[in-house]
């Protein structure tokens, strides 16, 4: 159900618009789309409460699908198998392991960024403006995201972190 371009697409989805099944990959755009209200003005979004409920799961599904597509399905289940029982990990355990992997990768990138941009270079490059005041990025995920962009290796997950 993730997208309509893979072999796994079965042509059905729990979200349908005018009888057309909508793959999960498009849900963010669908739920965030601004629409014209009956008064002719643009409403903030189509179904904001539903997107709030789905958003966390959407990100989890996305990282699972991304990891699954990095190799074969057999590779995925070898990696996400309980070593003691030989049974597949639960959804929650898979998401937790992927989050742990992402944190380790981000930590490595933060170290690289500090080496590559030492001293004031880091402060100048890894900053953001909030309410007219400049701040240096300290959150590892945000530093890693910025550094991935600088290296040209930004991934699809980065766009969902914001």
C-alpha cells in the first residue's frame, strides 16, 4: 500500500478519493492540501485532525519501507529477526531498532561535521534564525540533516523530520 509503483501495490487503500485508492506515500500531500471552503476562502487543510493522527505512523511506515527496499525481503527479515527465537520482530521493535540505527548514523555525521567545520565555521554554517535571533543547531538529527544536505546525500526521510 506504500506506493503504486512497486510490485506490492494491489490497487487498494483504506484512503480513497472518489473511488480512487490513494497510496500511503501521497497521504501527507492529501491531508495537508489547502482547499477552498464554501465561503471561497482557503481553509488550512482538508482533514488536519486525521493527518495529526496518521503523521507518526506515516513516518514509521516510511522508514520501514525505505529499509525494506535497500535489499531483498529476506535480507530485511534476517536483520529484523529476534536472534533468540528466530521469529520476526514486532512492528514496535523494528521501529525502535531503525530509530537507534538512525541515531548512530546521525551521531557519526555530527562528529564529521564538527571536524569539517571547526570553530566559528560550524557556528556560521549550522545555524538558524528564530524570532530574529540566530541560534546554533545542537540537536544531532538537525545537524546531521544539514550536513547530509551539504554533502548532497540528503535522504527522503529528512523531508519528513521537520
